[in-house]
């Protein structure tokens, strides 16, 4: 078996090199012996890394035995290895005429056509290869890439989702899936704009796309337009307030959250963020606590509000009550370093030094893991960009 890694790709291409019984495929026993000799010489050249000689030997084999399908497959694979995709396509097509439906040749032909940017021609070969061998990871990956190139993100997403279930640690799968979702989002936005580019929904969706790219200033512009068009629409002021909140523009955010509560008094998210802003500003912990209590009355499972409530209680030196909230928050988010840091702080205030030490150790461990994960994700983004280009 020959496996080789393509430069700037995470995909491996593996091809089994075999030569089936050739007797009766050439015109004489002498030719049969010559084919066997050439095949041995091709394997030896291959093992030495002399691919040019191996290619020449297979070409000689095919001149003697033009009906030998495996030789086409092997020669096509060698051309592929040399990145001579056009020749690989020609040879593999000839081989499939001799032996239609050979899965390895079908897959390799589809991949070669993809590499020559013949995406429409590649698709049926890749689909046929997967029909014959549904677990071929190379054909799966290239089919997904091909569908992206063909502008069929729905089919690409379906293919990538199946791959994600089978390969949950394959970074390239999730990178491509993210790209496909972004493409689908852009297409949906384009369709919405085609219907009515100035609708409230169009502005809201534009804002969400910008927020996904951390462009909160751009999101504010779009959400202001949505608010102007529908000032009494529930959720509109909250979305604008949330964009301000992400920009740490506390006064503007508070104004929008309060307006939202006039329209929708039951919006627990707006209540929570008003309390959070008061804590961020370092003032009025009693007022913050009141807002957070109201939020948790409406949404008792809102873990972020529960953690903020504990912060407010700690500011008021009500540390025992803070512990109760933090223990609830910890159950909801056991790997959140900030919860363990605050637990260490309130335990220390209560004189529970062993508990405080334990929580500080947990905080250090989780914080270090979070930093490492952030660095790893940043490196993955860089690597995936290199793969894409």
C-alpha cells in the first residue's frame, strides 16, 4: 500500500498497488512473463523513490497488456503523487473503460478532476466511489470540497455533518463546516435583501453576521436602523443594547435595556445585563442585586445572572449567601474559571481556608487550560487559512 500526504492538505491518499492474474490478457506467455518482470521492476523503483522509472515501467506494461486495469490504477496513482493531475485523469479514465466501477480508480479520478478544477466532472465520480465504499475518508472530504466549489452548500453541509459524526477530532471537517455555514448565511442574507433590503429582519440579520465577526460597531449601525423602523418591536432594543454591552458602552446599553423592559417587562436577559452593568461600573450593588433578583425570578436557570448575583452579595459582605449562588452556578458551568476564583474569594472571607485553597487550585488549572485552548484555536485558524490557500 502506498500512502502519501498532499502538501497544504490534511487529506491522505492511499492506493493499494496490486497486479492481478494477467495470463490470458496478453498475446503470449512470453508477454505475461515480461509484464511480471516489469511489475517487479516498477515496485523496486518505487521503493527507491524513483517514481519516474516506476511510471516508465507501468507505461511499458500497458503497451504489452492494454487491458490490465490495475496497471492503469497504479500508473494514475503515481501521476497523482507527482501532482501531474491531467495525466492522472487520462490514465484513470482509460482504466475505468477497461474495468468500469473500480472503486479505488473511481475515487482517485474524482480527486484528480477536483485538483484540475473540473468540479462538475469530479462530482459523479466521487459520489460513485462513496456509493461503493461509504467509509472512504478521502472521497468524503473531496466530495464535500467539490460541493462547496459547485456552490451547493446544503449538500456540502450534509456531507460534512456525516463526517463530523465519524471523525469528531478532524479539524479540517469543522473548519469546512464553519465555512459552509457562513456561505449559507451569506446566501440567506442575499435572498432577504433581494426581497426587501430595508426590512427590520434584513437589518437584524446583517447585525448578527457582523456580531459573528466581532464587528459590534457595524452591528450597532444596523440595529439602530431596525429600532428606527420598529421602535416597539419586542427584542429590538435588547439586541441594540447587547451590541453596546459588548462594546462596554454601559450608558447606551442601559438605556436600550430599560426601553426593552418597558416593551417586554419579562425579558430576563435585559434585567440581568442591567445588573451586570451596575457591577461592571462598580457602583450600587444593592440596585444590581435587585435587578438580578428580578432576572432570576423570571429565569431561575440563568447561570450568568446567578454568578453576578453572587458578586453583588460578595460586595455587600453577604458571603454565605454568595456561596449558595456560586455552588448553583458551578453545577451549571463546572469548568468556568471565574466561578472558582470567586468561590475562593468568598471562602477566604468566611475563614474556610482549605476550601479557598482548593478552589484557587481549580481556578489556576482551569484558567491555564482555557488559555491553552485559546492559543490552540488561534493556531488552528492560522493553519486552516493556510490549507484554504
